[in-house]
C-alpha cells in the first residue's frame, strides 16, 4: 500500500509539473522529466540496496539492539528496565561511540556503494553532461525535476497518515 501511494503521489506531482511545463518551453519540460527519471532510479536503487543489506543482516542473525529509539531517548542507561537491581551504570566513553559508529559504517557501506546506486548516480551525471552538451540544460528545471520524488514522498506519507486518522 505504501509503494502504491508513493507512485500515485509521484504521478500527481509530475502531472502538475507537466502542466506547468506546457506553458514553458520544451527544454524546461525535457529537463524536469530527465531529472525525474534520474531521481526515481536513485530512489529505487537505494531501496533495493538497503533491502538487500537488511535481508543479509537478518540472515546472519544480526538483529541489533532490542531497544527502540524512544526507549533509548527516554531511558539512555536502562534505569527503568526490570533488571535494575543488578545492573551497574556504565557511561560509554567517546571511543566506544566511535567504535560503534565505525562498525555501523563498515556494515552499511555495501548499501551505499551498491552497483545499482552507483549506476543511477552515473546516469544522473551523464544526463547532466548530455543536456549541457546539447545546450539544453536548465538548472532550475532540473532541480525541480529532482525534487519531484522527495515531495511526492512527503505528500504520500501525509496522505497515508491523513487516511489513517479519518478511519
């Protein structure tokens, strides 16, 4: 359902951009649509890369900490958990935090450097170079086209939350 609403919101925002593009010149419309394709490729390749990374972690049994973010914020030292009698409070040093973040980076680099994602970014760069070469590059239109997917994500989440509240 989330994916379906995402694509519907992308279609709605892109339709609005196409209608605006009718009143602009054809290079403006070309820039927005090429940027939209690049942005969709980057988004979908990121989803696929991180989904594969999460599946790999689950298959290895590395499920991480069982405390969620809200528990960590409200009770960072675990004082209000059931096992408080024998627990000693240990303040992590800065080095432990650095080790934890380094370990997280080393585990997640495969998602950031996946071939799909790198290919999508290469396509983005080649698209910009192609438009510049043919003197058709319009930076504002290209940035508007790149912004369609993030705006659609924002509107899609807002509509989902709005529909849940009305039910």
